[in-house]
């Protein structure tokens, strides 16, 4: 690979890392060509992009992002590496990896690390935590629900209390008469 070709790949990866808030790095060294193609197909079906790239090119592209990914050096970026880009949902790749492990075998694909909005997750044990990560839309929905909850409780209490108050007033007015 020429220096110009490497520069093009680094440029493309840099743009992808900057534009995509969620990416996972995996080791698919245990997969056959047919299994890698099946994995790519699953990624495509779930709206993800999967690319196998040399570790040095990934490292150089990550350096251009302005985020400190030095924790990936030596641990995540060694051996065969593939990057899964997830433009919308942080947990889709985690579920995909878990599902594929069940189908193809645990040793065939290995989760190495991920970046979720700049937060780093390193090691196979982090995959379970990543499956439970909420997307921005889910968090916003939860916050809106929490903010609306007290207002709904007040309205409900007023409606219930108002009914009780009207009943008490009616009973009092009937007693006087």
C-alpha cells in the first residue's frame, strides 16, 4: 500500500470517526471468509458499517479527532481489527456482536473496545454494559417522562381532591336543609 493510499484511508476514517458518535472495534480473526461476509451482511441489515483496517491506520485516524484514545493503544489496537460504525444507536453493535457470538461461536469474534460519545469501553466484559446503554432519544424520553410525572400527579390529585371536595360540600348542604 502506497503512502498516498494510506493517507486516503486515514482521511476517510478520520471523517467517519468525527461524524459517527458510536464505534466498536472487534477482532474477527477466527472467522472464515463466508462468516465475515455473513457478519458484514448483518451489519448492513442493522444500519451499521463494518470495515477491516490496519491498526496503525486506525490509530492515526483517531489521533486527528481531538479525543484521547491512547487507552486503545497496545490493548485494543493489536491483532486483526475491524471497526463497526453506528450512526444512530450505541447498543445496536453490542447486540449484533452478542447475537453473532451465539450463532458462530464465542471464540470466532471478540469485542475489543468501543467509543460511545467519547467514553471508552475496553474489554470483553464491557459488552454487557454496552447492551444496556441508552441512546440520546431514549434518555430524552426518560427525562421528559420524569419532568411530566410531577405535573400529572398534581393534576390527578387536584381532580381527585376536587371531586372529594364537591362531595363534601354537597353532603354539608344537604344536612343544613
